[in-house]
C-alpha cells in the first residue's frame, strides 16, 4: 500500500483505480448473495417446474442448491457480510474514507436499564413504588394494576 505522501502525488484517476476494489467489495458481496438467493429460491424453482411440465413429467419440488450441506453457504455469507458491515462501521467511526466521521469524544450509550436492570422504568423508590419492572406490588384484596394508583378508585373495590 502507498504511503500518504505517495498517495497525494497520484492523480485523481489513479486514486480511483486504487480504491475501486477496496471501496466496492462489500456492496458486491451483498449483491452477489442477493442474486444467488433470488436465483436459487425464485427463478430456478419456476424454471424447474416449467421444464417438468414441458416434458410431461410429474412435477417435483426444487431442491435449493445453497441449502445442500446444511446451508453452510448461507452461514458463511452471513458471517462475511456481517463482519464486513461491522468493519465498515468501525472504519467510519475511525475517520476512514477521506474525511469521514471523526471519533466521538465520549462513548455513546443509551439510558435503557440505567436503574440496575429496571429496563428504564420506575425505580423502587419512585412514586409508583414496586419491583424492578416499575410495577406496583399487589395489596391484599386489590389488583396489581391499580394497587397504588388511587386508593379511592371504583376499580379497586373488591
């Protein structure tokens, strides 16, 4: 691979020639996999049935070629495309692709489950009271749904 100084000396057409396979192999893998699935699961079964009907034979089911060998083809393509997508995401976050996204100064996190496994719902100390799901505990003679909502509610009378 060329160093940064050598890369800057290249003309625009040479830069494009050098980057073509590196930039396009991920989409090509996706298109090839999609084309393979369409032919093996849609086009070939139709052609198989038409061929058997034309030859006046009893129509039998098409056996997909890619499912032979326990579907190892689909497992391997899923792994290749999945790892490629993950790798591209990491490249974008690292700022690859000539001025792409710059890394974020702090990690990006969500607030789901911030109450220690409460799934983002009310904590036991909140006004709703309750367990780790943010639901109230049933009182004697009251339904769990309305146990602490309104003590004088007509729904709570049992």
